[in-house]
C-alpha cells in the first residue's frame, strides 16, 4: 500500500513511522532568513552621554536609520555607525548592553 504525503513524496506504509519521526525531528530546528545588505535596515532612537565625533547624533526624538543610510558612506559618519552599533559587556549583570 502506498501513501501520498506532502509535495510529491510517496512512501510505503511500512516507512510511514520513520517519515513522521524525521519530520518531527526536522521541525524542531529553527530557520532564520536574513536578507542581504541591500534588504536590511536598522533603526534606533539614540540617547547617549557622549559622541565620538561632533557630526554624530547624541540624542534623537524619533527613530533614525543606522544601517544602510546615506551618511555611512561619508568618512566622519562611519565613526558614528561603529559607535552606535557597539555592545559592552556588563560584568555585574553578566550580559551585553548597548552603549
């Protein structure tokens, strides 16, 4: 006896339990889809005590584009991007925090 499962997969009744076990095993692994650089966008609202460059924003009232904005092509603003994206390890909390 043959059983039709999914997209063009035909298995015998004797292998059905194995197929179900394989599907359950595979279904537990997450799939993360990350778009390319052109499809990515990162926004943040800034509130920092200091900046690395006078051209960088210290505080913003609304969300500003950090990744893939026109400013990152300019030499001075690349320092801003690096400063906005860095994480610092906080030993007392034992975690990474944004600066």
